[in-house]
C-alpha cells in the first residue's frame, strides 16, 4: 500500500528528527498521521485510524510544547531529562488504565479491531510515548521500545508489511535515540556546573 509506505517513511523521518531534538519532528508526525489514517482505513483497522487521529492531536500539542520550551531555553535547544518517579507512575498508570479501557471498547465492538488487546496496547503506548516526548522525557524511548515489541508482529499479521518493516527500523532508531538522550542528561548537569564554577 502506497499510503502505508509513504506514511511510515515520514514517521521514520519524524523519529530521526526527534532523536536530533528538531522541532520539525512534530509537523512530520502530523503529516505521517494524516497519511496513515488512509492506510488503516483501507485495511479496515478502525483502531489504527483512531490511534492516528489521536497521534495528530498529540503531535499538535507536542509542537506547541517544544516551541514554548525552545523559546525558554537560552540556546534554542530542547532540554531532555529523566522523568520523576511521580511522572513515571502517572505514565504507567495512564498506560495501564488506557489499555484496559481501549481494549474493553475494542472487545465490545469487534469491528473496531481484529486484535483488540494488542491494538489497544499499541494505541495507548503510542500516545504515552508521544506525551513523554513532548515533555522531553528520556522515558519516551522506552515507551516506543515496548510498543515496537507488539507492533512488529501485529503489523505483519494485518497485511501491512511495510509498517512491520518500519517498526523493525524504529527499533534500531529507538536504541540509538535512547542512548543519545540518556547521554545528554548526563552532560547537561556537568555543563551547568562548569558555567557556575
């Protein structure tokens, strides 16, 4: 499917831009989401369509968040950090409760998804990852990693082979991005200490 291939290629570009902390990651995610709505609709994956519509909304919010954060930073960069324990708890609780709610909905209305719990897990996990990314949290990469572990087999089983392949590439990008953001959290405090010394 051309829409699947184009949408996911733009999604890969968006992830690479996120790794580099470029604000262009958000318009790329918006465009990817718009194209993938068509891909999922043609594959009769209503859950995927719903996910992409929410992805579009969260991408718009993330774009606004990073614009605001960039204006507040002296060097125009996006600061990254680890989440506090409270933030981690909220992300985990949101993921668990959201998966139960969406999975329950998909189970009640089987026409929405042929794989309700896996689809719900990916649906909610994607939103959790994007919210964490919008807040500049390193945990965003861990959330994507967990989404990929289910997303790869689900995409292949749904007949969206290109999506499955892209999830495999996502996996590699996520590992590299996670390492980069992790190292940035360690160098930022050292740089601040040098400035105050």
